[in-house]
């Protein structure tokens, strides 16, 4: 339901042939795009929501999201079991 754009300004800095098409496909499928950036970029302007974080706090946000995903078991257990090493140690940490 959501596409989270963080750490990249796809509309300006990482322009590939599929960049603008990707924005259209997201909207066409009914997904909401959230841009996480301390600057109001072209990507933020094209997003449904701009989350203006303070510079240097992006890692704290990622760790908070990771915490929620792990504590609420919102991840694909089968994929983790089949493809990841050290996940349990990371989860406990």
C-alpha cells in the first residue's frame, strides 16, 4: 500500500528511464508514496506525504521501523529462515 522513498531523490539525482514511470505506476496501483528527506525535493513534491526529518536522524528512523517490524513480527518468516544468517542475533540485539 505504501512506497517509502528514503535516501534517494529519484526525481532529480537518480534519473533513469523508469524513474518517472515508477511514480506513475505507484499512483496507478493506488499506492501512497512517502518521501523521507530533510529537504523538500522534487521527489517530495511528487509524493503523497513528505516526512521532513532532521538531518542525521535517518538511522534512528530506520532502527525504529526495524524495531516495530521485528517486535510485531511483520516480516516474512519463511523468507528469513531460508535466506538470512544471523537474523535471530540481530533481532535480539
